[in-house]
């Protein structure tokens, strides 16, 4: 059974009464209809998945600390990669310089190099200290996977 935020439904009903000139029963009917048709926001989805909201000052973020579990990694056996080549969520690291490949390995194994987070105020994904473009690409694939869940 889906749970609804009754407080938000009642607030929305009163907002419709005041702004749209509806009577309270019409406002409630419309507020319930909106609530039933609303999709889950990304913030609600991440909280449902067990992530915690971090707030400081005017910032409100949800950090994805365990993004490694959303990485699908395969080894590539090309001689040019010298053991560092991987295919990570469909992105082949063989095309990148060895420094970027090492960054990707550190990201896969230990999570070093970057932090992926969802900014609840801006309603968008960001990453801190992404390093190179390869790391940023990999983190965006994780964000895409979380959007679909």
C-alpha cells in the first residue's frame, strides 16, 4: 500500500482554496488526485534506497558513498592497456592515458578520487573532485542507474 503525506495534501487543498477559489471539498479532491498522480522525486527515491540527507547552512545533499556497487567492470586484454584496461559501465578505459586509467582503478577498488552527490535544492547530480573526464563519465553512469531504480 502506498503511503501519502496527509499534511502536504491538506496544505495543497488549502492553497487551492485560497488561490483558485475552490471550496474545501473540491480542493481536497484535486489535491488527492495530484498526490496519486505524482511521481517519486529523486530525493524520496534515494531516501527509500537508504541514503541519508546531509545539511549544512543552505546546502542539502545526499551523498552516494557506495557507488562502487553500481559499477559493472570487465577486464580488457589489450597489450596497450598493460593490465590497467577495464570496461566500466560500458566505458572502455583503453582509450585514455595511463594516469586516467589508474584513477579509474582507484575509483573502482577504493572509491578514491571523487564523491557523487545529489543536490536536493538544485535537483541535480554533481560530483566533488572528479579528477579527469573519465571519472566524471563513470560517475554520471552511476547517476543514470540511480535515476532508473
